[in-house]
């Protein structure tokens, strides 16, 4: 669905853009990679390699094997959400080709970078709006918006969906990309023709991750099927836990808005107001959360300025939140302890 935002000049966005420009001029830096991001590049990629190699040194100690697998799974999440996510927005490097190379990190963890970029752009186009937000439209096992059909099983979604989220990375690696190649569309809703080269990359991506997760551990370590199963559960559960507690709830909670377009597909807010109202920040002053979560705890800043590297968000968020509040728009920030309960409350509300 092609939506329209409130007509007229987006005055809030003008103020925010002016403040951001002033910040970078004063700081005498640009919007791309900085020292913190360079450290992240080394930590995330290094951690990914070390934890995977550790799997082969940990065997035959099963506990160490599973711990290495769990650590490797966590670093797949950290690498994807700290590095590849920003690269998908061309926010890390000045040159687009360098961002494109970093985005291929997704392919190395089993995810199509091509599909991710198209689907994620749809999410940014109209967050929390059915028909415009791919994250909502592709969700079939629960009820996330009022326009979705009610089913009896959805009354239990606050119990079963958090468990299902644990397999998010597994679903992404195994079948979500395959389904998306048939379903993904351009932001305006028109069908997206896929180059043959991208289909070939998809095949190579899935073959590569199959080798990393199953074939190499099976043949080099001579694991039995029970050990191989436990290893893969350990790998996939880490990213699932991070999605459950720190990513999915930033939009889907009882504090964010879910605006409904009118008959002409027009929303009651400007673009910038919509981004603020449909997004929730959390623990924005926590240094550990800032380092590991790839700016997802500064999600309002990300939705307003996705082309800015997330390492600048801790400095920008206080500036942006003050302007937003002064403009009478409801900026909201909670602690990470509150985030998941707010999501559960929303699932219960929508399941009734």
C-alpha cells in the first residue's frame, strides 16, 4: 500500500535536521564511521571468527562445544545489527561500494543481503502500518495490528510468540529468504523483479551456512546427530534471545502508536512525527547497551536519520528528544527492564 503523510511542510523534521547539521559542524566530524565504530568492526568480526573456530577446539567437551556455539550465535547477531544493518543504510562508509561489501556480512551468516535491504526499506517506509511495514505484513502466526483477523489461538500469543521468536534466526536462514524472493516488493508496492545473479547468491549463501553449521562440524568433529542438534540449538538460540528482549519490542509495545490511514491512504501525522510515535527508545545512556545493540536502543534517532552511523546516536538522542518534546510530540524512552513486559502487554491486548 502506498501511503501519504500529512500534507504541508514537515516543520519538525526541519528543526531536527538543522540541529543534527549543527552538531556535526560543532563536533568537526562527519556522519560516518568513527573510532567507536572501528573498534566495533574489530570486536564483532573478530568475535565471530574466534567463537566459530572455538567450536572445533572445544570438542569433545560437550559443555564447551555448546558454549562456543552459543557465543558464535550471539556474535552473528552483533555483527548483523552493529555492522551490516548500518551498511544496508550506507551509513558506515562514504563510498557505497564499501558499504555494499560490509553488507555481504549478512550472506556469511546465512541471510540474503539483497532481500534484507529491500524488506528493511519497506519497514522504514511506513513502520507499524499494515500494508507498508514488511515486518508486520510477513507475520502470520500472531495478531500484531487491529486490521488483522482474530483467531482463537491468538489469545495465547503472549505465551507462544516469545518462544517462536527464539527461532527467528533459524527461520531466516532456512526459509524466510526463500519466501521473500517471491513476496518482496518495492516500497510503492509494485512487484520486484530479481536479477539472476541474486538468485545465485541466495543459493551460495544457503550452501555456505549449511556447511558452517552442519557439514563441517559433522565431518571434522565426527559429531553424532544428538550433538549436532544441540550445537545448532545453541547457535540459533542466542540471536533469538536478543530479538525477543531487545529488538522486536521497540515497535510492538503498548506505548507506540499504530496509525491507520484514511480512505485516501493518508496518515494524520507528518513523516517525522510518525517515526517518533511508532518507535520506542530504551536505556539510551547505558554504555554497554549502546555498544552491543547497534543503535537499536536509539531507535527514534535511527528512524529519523537512518543514513547516520549509529555510533553518533548517543550524542544526538538528547538533542533530538528535546526538540521533539518542545514540539509537543510524545518522545518515549524506557529501561531495558521495561521493554519486554511492554511487548507482552501488547501481545495480550492484540490477542483478545
